[in-house]
C-alpha cells in the first residue's frame, strides 16, 4: 500500500482561533491520502459552527459536553476505525504541523520494526527553534518520565531517531492495528496520564515507540486550559494517583515515598504563589484518585479486538 489512509483527529474545547490556525496548517500537508476529524468537546465559543462554515471538508463530531481528553479522543478513534483508517494521528488543536509531517511519519512506520507509536519533534509555537518534547525515557522503578519534568525538558536533546518509553498525546501517530490489539485510551483518565498509560500498554504488547526527527510540530502549550490552573491541578493530581496505582504494583514501596515528596513540593509551590484554588483542587484530585476503582475493565476496548 503506497499511500495508506491516515485520519488526523483533533480534539477541541473552545479556543476556536487556535483550532483554525491548526486546520490551515494541515491544508498544506503534502501527503496525498488523509482526512481530518475534529471532535468538539462541548465548546461554548461557536467552534462547531465555525468549522462547518469555514472548513466544510473537515468531518466534525460535536459532543454535547466536555468528555475529557481520553473519552473525547476515543470518539474520534472509533469514527476513524469505522471509516477504514490505516493510521491515526492525534494532534492537539493548538499545534502547527510541518508540510512533510505525514510523509515522514508514514515512511518511518513502513520502515521501522514493531512500530507502536511515532511522534514528531515538538517545538514551542512562539519559539520554533526551541525543543519542547522529543519523547521521554521511563525510570524503571518509579515509572516517572526521566526526560521531561513539570516545566518542560530536563535537558537538551539532539534531534535523532530513537526509541523512547513515553510519547505525549499532543502528537501521537499509531497504526490502527496496534489500537485494535491494545485498545483505546482508558477513560478513567479525564486528561493527563492517559497517554502514558497507553504507552505502557503498547510496550507491554511488544511494540516500540519512536521519535521521528524529520517531522516537526509546533505546540502552543496547554492553550485549552490556560485560564484554568485549578482544573489542571485537579486532573494532574487525580490522574497521577490512578496511573501509579494501576501500574505501580510491586514498585509501590518505592513509588509512594517518591510521590509523597513530589506532592509536598507541588503544594509548597502553590502556597508560595498563593494559588489557593489550585492547591485545594490538587488535594481534591489526590483524594478522588485514591477513591477511583482501578480494577481492569474493557470500556476502551473494541468488540472485535480478537479478530
């Protein structure tokens, strides 16, 4: 298959202008066989109406409410499966894609062994020469991302083809065959940590995660939640507890002290900055994460997953 079908899935929640810029950049893609799906997660700024009027070639799925990142993306993924997509590219709405993005990703997906997830180099939208994310390795004991911290990359990395352990949902390129085997995003994660959870499941199924330096995406960094620091704090806290409870297992004696120290640092930072709503939201998120059941269930799997 020379030009397999790629579905680009963009999840939006308000910030229509950023979405429009992203869609205009996708119109410049040189790859000949792709379709765009925008999943509007209950926006209140006329995003859906604007897309219908200005981008009639785009498939629009309008959710009645904000389902979160995991469930919202799953809506788009199920549609892509129904339309026979060979690959899917999950892309944040606050991104700008390079013209050769799909050409590079598809070529590498055909060349590299055991491809599970690919990601381009991610740079800052307001500083395109500055790297924001190029995948991350995982600490074998604490499961933490060793190459990425709370404020960005922990060290400068040279652009090179390499295997990694974590790829963020900002820009994820996956063969649909992989998702049919491992399932979609776990919808217990509203947003944050759902991408790391998927990465662990993809690796556990025997696939590799790669960074593709020939492809680039510029990222606007949390534009959709820029004015909701308490919302980010809540879901980061809740997601982190779910993630480490789900995957920690025998590592918990090491993970618990590490996470307690991380929690204390976060609470002190909120206190120093007098971000009291964020501090309260973070504590609430921790509590709700502890109360959420973590038993395995298949709501993110396909009925035909064994075919």
